[in-house]
C-alpha cells in the first residue's frame, strides 16, 4: 500500500482528499484493479480475472495437498540445468509452483477458446469437429493413424519446400491435433511396434530440438496480424444495459445496469457489490447483440476518455475501429477479401440477401444499410482500362478493373472504398449457427490455429517437465479429478464436461445448480439447446419463467 500513498504531481492529482483513492500512475485508473490494460477494465474482464485467479489458486492448493500426501513422489517437474534429476513434490519451490500454475491456467484458457467459445460462436457440426480436432486430433481414438500422421508431420517440418510443406502441415496436423504436437519422441521404428508395447518415449529436456521442435511459425515470427485484429472487433456484442439477476430468483431481471457503470473503477465496485456468482448468472443468461451494422452500444460511441487529452475528452469506438484500420494499412473490404481468395463485391446491393422476401424485416434492414453505404461512400463513373488489384484473376485470367464487371463508363458504387470492418458487419449471409461473417471466419480460423502452432508450451513443451504431472493431467482432464462426462449426447456427441464449465464449478461453487443443465457456458444458460444444432429460442425446463423469453 505504500506505493499508493501519494499521487504524482503530473498528471494532476485525484480529486479525492483520500490519497488511497489515487492511482500512482494515472488518476483515471483509481479505484480499479491493477492490470496490464487499465483503459479497458470492465465488469466482464474483472469477472474473468477473478475466476482465473481462483483457478490458479485451486491448482496451487491441489498441488500442495498432493505434496503433503506424497512428498517423495516424482512431481514431473525438471530443472533445465539438471534435466535428468527428479524433483520431488516436497522440493518444488513456491516460485516454481507459481510458474507451473501460470502455464496450467494459460493452457486452460487456450483450450476454452478452442473447443468451447469457438464452437458456440460457430455453432454447427463441421466447426465442432474441426476445433476439437485442432485440440486433441481428429484420430485421437485411433493411435496408429495418429502416430503415422505425426511421422508425416516430422518429415514436412524438415522439408526444404516451405510453401508446399507448410500447406500440407497445416492440413494434416488435424490428424494428431495441434496441442501437444511433438511432445513425444520415439525411435525411428515402425508404427506397428506400438502393438507390442515396445515403444519408449525419447523426448529429452536436454535436447533443444525436442523442447522447441513442435512449433511451426509458417515462415514468420509469431504475431497476430492487423487483419486478425480487425476481424476480432466484436463491439456490437456488448449491450448498453446489463441485466442483473440474483441466484435466489434467477428468472427475474431485478435491475438493468448501464454498461458504462461497469467501466473502470465501476467494474470493481459492481463486482464487489453483487458478487461473482450473481454476475456469472447475469452474464450467463443475457443474450448478446448481433454483429451487424447499426448495432453498436450507444455508450461505446461516446465514451469518456478525458485523460487522453483530446478536444472532446471522449471516444467513438465504432469510428475508432475504422480509423485504426486506415492508419495501420489494413486493405479495404473488397481488396481484403480478394487477398484471402474470397469473392469480391461489385456494388453495395451485394450486401442484400435477395433470397429473403421483400417484406422480410432483415432484408429491409439490409436495403437500408446498402443505401446508407452508397450515401456515405458515393459513386463514380468507372474506367475499364484501370486495373485496381493484382491479388486475383477471373476465369479469363484478367485482373479486376475499375468497373468490376459493369459496362465501361457507367455509374458504379465506390465499393472499393468500403472499410473492412463496415463490410464484414454488413455481410448478409452466414452459415448455419455462425455469429460471425464469412470474412471474419476465414481470418479467425487461421489465427486461432496459429496461436497453438507457434507456442512450444502448447506443442512440444506440453510436458510434465514444465507443467508438473498434476498440471499436465489437469489440462487434459479439465481438472484434478479425472474426466467427467456430460449427461446424454448433446448434438450427438458423448463429450466431457467442458473446461469452462468445470472452471466455474470449481471457482464459483454457488453456481452448481444453475450450471448443471448447461452444456456450453457461452450459450445463454436458460436456453433449451433443443434438437441437433437447433437455433430455436426456447427456455430449458425449469426456466420457463425467465424474462428473456417473454414477448
């Protein structure tokens, strides 16, 4: 607390007379939790910080219980300076345990993002299979096939033909899965030797090729490109009002709290006032906004940011998303799509789903948005002699010209000027169950996989030597007490209880009754998931009185 005793002279001190209310770095951050991104501290972020801090502590406590029960047993952890020396449970230092817990929590978050959050955001069978294959492999129940593919991947990794090797590598990795790829090494024997039980894992902490050999950066150092940043601007999901509920009466919304009140210091205040369990219930049951044009929360368009020193002291986040893309060189929407091999648009009318009836509310909204885009971005007389891109050729081998298929010299929409974030928000048709657009999906799925490919702690270093035996099993089983299976077969799958559900059951035990019928915690908790990938919006048994389902 000593560091918070006084406020700096510049920037100006806090208005409060109590120096404890002042943040030593910036007064605007006073009263909120100390994090690496204080400008974006919200009640949602605060909730997850608290949950995963509790998960960290749950692992530490479980490890200490194990150490007390079996102090001389092998913890699995190893010191790189003495890779062959066993480290017993009783010998693991507090710092080593802290770092192992960080790895466990990080891997759990990556797992949640891959097989739970993404499969709800993209709610259909191909994505369920694809994202689970990303994590544990398409052939995780077929060891011989999985090992054969792992050997192919080893050869591709060593290939001199980077372009073709990387392409096949990224495709075939779904066989054994990305997570833990390269974390086992065997002698160059036939895969059928495993039938006789003669295989011995030769992976060694002393061998850098084993430690780092599972990663693949696909030709460049790991990064999240600006294209990924722009398709992950999901601000329309955030509502203006947060529907506050109480576990004692979960079907009733007893207050609607402006989202702005859950910003900065207000986030920590609301979390303390209502408690983690009630906020989990509230956010778990509330439906999010659609990712579509004209659906940004009003508070995001007039957000107080006085400490930035701008003329108005406020930010329009929707406008800022566009400005950032322009400043950082992200191609405009049509060129963006062409560079990813997607179909180009030829006019703003391409954003209208003509398969919908003319009087359908969604089509009428799309027509209104197309007219607005035409009004804002304008039109021009086209010149067919002007080549506008070299990222794509048509069936005749020609590059696209300024007329985009329209007759030369006609008045056409300035569709080439359309900003990327505006374009993907306006996309009218999405696959079954997709909350995001086609353009977003293509960029999203590449980078979601690359996050795993590029991290040795998710590939070749996913080992007890770093995670401890308990930590390794914790990530694999979604917790310390083995795999627990979900009741029934949701969408036709016999599946383990999902990792985020297990995390919430451990860290907020008051949610036990509420979570019991939930399969995916990123699906509103009172919704009946219905038959095979149904999108119908009906209450689950016991939640028929939930106010979210009233007309």
